[in-house]
C-alpha cells in the first residue's frame, strides 16, 4: 500500500509560504531530498523538517505538497489546509498593505474561518 500523496495548491509566493510555515511553527529546509520509509530520493524545494513531506514547485509556478502523510496525526487534507489557510491570510494582508491599508485585524471565528478587516 502506498502512503505517498500529492496535494496541488495555488501557492505561488515562496516568501509568504515560508512566513506561513514559520508562524505555524513548522520548520523547513530548502533544496533537500525526502528519504523516508515509503518515499525515496524525491527532491523538494522545501522539506518540512521531521516529516516525509515537502513542497515542489510545478511548471505552472504553483507549489504542491508531496510525501508520506501517514502517521502525522492528521490527514493530508487537514494538514495542507492549515498551511494554505495561513498562507492565504498572510497573502491577503500583504496585498492590503501594498494598497495602503492600515490597521489590519484578524479574527478567528468558531467555525475555523478567519475574518480580516482593514482601514483604507
């Protein structure tokens, strides 16, 4: 049985991706190979330390998660969604700041959604 999965994303901004990982306290290393029990010699752009998971930049410029998510305590969808949500919030905040918005506030809602407010 294969434990290796690929999860495609719309993540394109490496700087914001690294910031999202750091804020989620997920350490990473650049330009590594994944060599785990079920995945061997897979070159990734970012290796998520302590896991058999990494991110690979695709030809379309988007990053995909690739690796063995088995045994991480949560499924690949939940794990990846956590990172994608943080990335999206940071990307939106960055865009709002570039438009000259100040006082950006972030509110976490009970259902897991995040509400952003900004003053122009």
